[in-house]
């Protein structure tokens, strides 16, 4: 696993964050050190897939990056005729994901698709995963993507939605952000790296608050939405059709 030092050393100018080859090469380490509770989120994604996947249905991992969620679900799904469709718009991420998937020995097939999540038609789905993906879509595309997911889910199908969030209360928002940056420092990032990455993400990761997520999912038609995981300013929802 290569160490993430992208924002260390001499940098002439901070540019917008991109999921390019440089990021793909260190993404395992970046996730481990940047996302509190990441291992739990991935493991429980597999647990939920085991419970909710139905025979002969599709399982979607939208914004799959290196395929961690897809592989976690593949290890746990024990229903016949299921297929996992893992989607990402970064060819560099998919190239690395393919290597991990090729080494997997579990029977449920994983199909890699290079596409924007918003352009994929969801069909015959029992489980859809959006782990840390929606926040990178333009805000005006988010409702449409979630509506597409809802339309393509079978009855009692689920959406797992994990997001970094903001808070309407300015003081709470500042406290949670500070705690998150303390976590990153604890995981070995320097204050300069933390500051530089924050600047690089400013224009490409637009956060919603928890209330916006709940209201949007309710408006679309999900019958139940619960928070099953929360740490600092990261939240994971489970929505049931």
C-alpha cells in the first residue's frame, strides 16, 4: 500500500481534486487515514447486502473507486443469480479495481462499468450503494440520481448512502470539522497537508446537511430512512423502498 503524500512537499499551486492516476495509486492509504470508520462502513455494507440481496437481482456500487464495497458485498451475498455492477467515471480507479476483482474467488460476478453514476439506468435492483459518491455530484443532479435509484429498486430494496455532511448550526459545524481534522492529524497528516487537501476539495465536494438528505429521500418515496452510522461529520443512511 503506497503512502498518501500527494499534498506534502513542494506544490506550486493547489488545483481542484481529481480521481486521477496519482490519487488512484495511493487511494487505499488515503481512505484509511481520511475516512473515520471506513473499515466498518465497508464491512457493514457487505452485511446489509447479505440480508437484503434477492435472488436474480442486480446489486449496484455507484462510485466504486477501487471496488471495496463491491468486494465486501461479493463475499457476503449467497443468493443465486445476483450480479454486482460497479460503476466509476475514473478509468484509473477502475484499472486498479480490476486487479483486486481478478484476485477474488467468490462466485457472484462483478461487472465494472466506466460511467458517471448519474448516467447509469438502475434496473431490477435489490441493493444500491452510494458510499461517499453523491457529495461529488453537482447538487442539481442529486435528486435525479436518487430518483433513478428508487425507480430501479425492487420493493423492499435498499439504498446505502454514506456522506460527509455539514451542520446548519455554525458552532456545531466548526466543532465537528475541528474534530475531523484532529482525526486526520492523529492518522499522520501534517497541518499543511490537511489545509491543502481542504482547499483542493472546496470546489468539487459540496456537502448537504442531514435534514436535506432525509427530506430528499422522503420526497422521492423511500418508506424508511435511518442513520445506522455516524462519526464526526460522516453519516451513513439506510433507506428502504
